[in-house]
């Protein structure tokens, strides 16, 4: 199944926030925030999420919300 435009946008925003550090949740459209947090929790490692927090791409509350969404092993 191919990715929808909305899914591609959420993936792109997540990468820009967590991996690249070029965006923050404050700089993306509000309608994407929940999807980006879910995508981040399901895709990135805790180390990657921690690194985004350390470089201040995400706030402590955003970090907590993402970590709470990480699926149990």
C-alpha cells in the first residue's frame, strides 16, 4: 500500500524534528502534531528521541508524550 500525502508530510515533519533538528513542533501545522508524535514513537529509537530533546528540538513535555506512545516490547 502506498503512502498518502498526509502520511508523507507527517514522516517528513518527524524527520525534520527528531533526526535533523531543523524544525520543532511549534513550527509545523497544528493538525500534524499528534500524527508526528505517533510516527516518532513508532519509528525512532529512544536514543534518537533523547537526542532531539538534548538539542532542544522537542520540549520535555513533548518528549514525555512521545515516550508514552512507544509500543511495549
